[in-house]
C-alpha cells in the first residue's frame, strides 16, 4: 500500500501542551486551597470540564471558563473577585506560553514532507492553534491545517479525502489513543501512536491488539522509517 498523506496531531505530538495544563491546574489548586479540599476541587473540575466540552470545545479558553465555573459552584456563587482575576491571569499566561517543539519533530517533518502530503489535524481553539503553529516555525511543512471540534472516523474520512487520496492511503500519527488512533483506524487509515509522558484522562483508551494497520513508536523520529516500511 502506497501512503500519500500523513496526518499529524499537534498538542503533545509536535509540541508540549499537557504539562502547561497540569501547571495551571496546580496553580488553581493553590488558589482554592483555603476554600475546598483538593480531592473535592479536582472531582468537580473534571465534572465541569466534561460537561462543558460540547459547549466550549477543547483548549485553554474552555479550560479557563471551567475553572471559573468550578470556583463559583464550590463557593456558592460567592468567589472573591481577586480569585476570578487570578484564574483569568492564569488562562492568559497559558495562551502566551512559548511553543516548544518536541525532540526530533523538526527533522522528522522535514524528511516526511519530501515524500508525503502532511496535514495537521488537531482539536482546540482555532485562533490559539493557528498561533501555536505559526510560533512553532513548522507551518510551511504542511499542505493543510484542519482544526476540528472532534476527531472521529468521519473527520478522518473527510480530511483525508479532501487533502489526499483517501483514508486507505493515509496514516495518522499522534499521542492520543482515543482521538488520534482508534478513529483513524476505523476510517480505514494506518495509525502510529507516539506516547507522551502526560495524558489528559479524557484521551485515555486501550490500544488495539494485533491490528495490522497500527504501530506503537517510541519517538516521532521513528515515523519516516515505519511509513517507508508500509510501501
């Protein structure tokens, strides 16, 4: 099978992301420490985040709104204005955090771009993801960028048909088993999972066992060789 198109996830595949969320989450815990127990706060934040995904989608802005909503709920709508200001400041810092490509990314993408159409397929806020791609210096290596509200099989079918020769001749690479791997395989594409040290619990899923179009790679540096082996 000749692969013509390679889809790549952005956050925690090309650059660091989850660590920034974890840092801000710890900051939120510290801000609320005098008001509520950490376990109670985290349970409520997870509940609010999950509830809000369909409204706010993925990304920093939705996360910031969920922190504010959590603070309001746990204080009986009497959260101090200073606390809300601190949460908003934390969200702004996340939006302006420097973009740091992961090791091996620039070299791997430069090599891949010589033989394949590279398509960035990512969830999150449109403006912020565009800003991160621009700041990364990787934008010129992609023939297309798709910032989507959700990654499911129909998403991959549509994207690979629009920017390539269909899912059967495409491969998806990312760190999320739930969003990058399983739906891409369902769509008929190949999929390479590259684990990241941190994973948001919403993205956790079991790996497919014995799937002929799936591979677990140690690093994105291994992606070019794996793709060549599929031909």
